[in-house]
């Protein structure tokens, strides 16, 4: 494997890949040289000045692309040109156009891909899917009420795409996975007073309608200094089903039970990708085309308040 990007999430994948038989990480590129060198020491990978240089000099089986949202596009296109399967972290880009273009190239090249919608690999999400199939929700409420992550690019609109696209995309993905097709009816957002024009909105709300007839909303804020609440609630006949990354809570009033998530969803998603790279039947839960459907929804919500027509146009 080669890595494009050697930051937080790249190291998270390294920890998982180290637990899989027969996987070696042999190459890395990151413009932040100290990070790249730390990653190289950790994995034994050779360092490169850029992804083209890396792919010109290495014989890789696949690439992990773990860059900030605004840096997507060129790494994926170069991997596809070389016929290399790739794993790409969410979100697919800051905008829809970049991701649509890559999806077309992936389809034409028929390459295995995987994306970082790792909540799909939580055992509690599997259990919630069974509960919701038996008793579908009429109302869905998602929350990402958090502090800003410590990365330097995250608060910049042209680099992250904003909180709905960057973070709450996990919730849009769960809503699609567990309730089905949906559309964004309305969305709005607020900036901190005095924030400069390039900074993301610090609060955002979107209202949703599902093809099933259910309604919902996803709310996000990053004005806090601590992680307050990240999860999604489904209101069904006589029952609520609440998911966080840590647990599943089912509440029927007279009866209430909590199930703690077991296992490592990163390990499971990385194992599925490695199997697909090896040519086995793909068990990947969010290949590129599937992730694009979620990305379109998150971008449609953001477009409602960024003013972009049909997409979040934050480039240039
Ligand atoms: N699935 C998850 O739950 C999860 C968790 C954390 C991060 N992520 C996603 O992973 C992505 C990266 O997040 P992070 O926390 O690792 O950020 P990070 O800032 O820690 O790391 C990103 C790295 O990419 C490098 N980079 C930028 N442009 C590059 C380029 N053209 N080529 C090579 N490297 C480049 C940066 O220098 C940086 O070191 C984000 O999209 C984020 O949403 C997903």
C-alpha cells in the first residue's frame, strides 16, 4: 500500500492494516515533511515529494488517500490512470463536481474502491438496521454538536467544505443506509459574529424528506469546546432507536436497553478493502459510487446556504 496524506486518519488506518496478514505499507507522500517522516519511521515506508513521484517509482497494489477535502481530485485521478484501487476518506471532496468526475473514471476503469464511512461497520448499526426494517421510523433527528477538530484546514470553507459536508456526512450516510432515499427540503446556517468570509458556518440545520414518507433533520454546530452529542435518533411506532459511535439505545418507555458497540469498524472496513484488492468478491459497504450518493445529499444541504447552484462551489 502507498499513502497520500500522513495525518491523523492515515495513522489510524496504519494501526488497522498492521493487524491484517500480508499487508505492507511501502510508500508515503505528504507536503508536511515532519509528518511524512514520522509516518515513514512508523511504517518503514519510503517518502516521496508528491503522489505522481510516488506512483512513478513504486509498484503498489493500492493507495490510501487521506487528505483534507479540498485536496481531493488529483491523487484519485493519478491512481485511476495507473489502474490502482484506492481507499479514500470521507468526504469525497468539498464539492460535487470533483467527486462526480472521479466516480465516472472509477466506473470506466472498474476499479475496487472503498471510502471512510466507517459507521457502516459498527455492529450496533447492523442491529439498528434490523430493528428499523421491522418497524420503520417516521421521524429522524441527527446531531453533530461538537468542537472544531484541531486540524489547521478544518475551519476554512475552501478546504473542508463546512461541517455538514465534512462531519455530519456520517449522519446523512446513516440516514440513507437505514431509512432509504431522501431529499433535502431546506437548510440554513449561521456564522459567528465577526467571522471572516472564508470561515465555515458554525451552526447548520437541514430538513429532510425520505422516499418512505418519513421526515427528518440533521443539525450541526462546532461552537463548543467539547464533544457534546454526535449521533442519530429514529422515532418508530412505540420505540426510539438512538445510535452514537459508542452505543445503541432502544427505548420503549416501559423497557429500555443499551448495547455497546463491539469490535473496530476501521479494522473491518480496511479488511474488506484489502480483500477487494486481492480480487475476492467485494464486501465493501461504501464503494465510491455509493459514497457519492451520500456526498450529493450533504452538498445539496450546504448549497442551500452557501448559495451554490446544484453544488457547493468552493474552489477558486
Ligand atoms: N472516517 C472518519 O471517521 C475520519 C476520522 C478522521 C478524519 N477523517 C477524514 O480524513 C481526512 C483527513 O483528516 P485528518 O484528520 O487525517 O487530517 P490531518 O490534517 O491530520 O491530515 C491530512 C494530511 O494530508 C496532508 N495533505 C494535504 N494535501 C496533500 C496532498 N496533496 N498530498 C498528500 N498529502 C496531503 C496534510 O499535510 C496532512 O498531513 C478528512 O477528510 C477527514 O474528514 C475521517
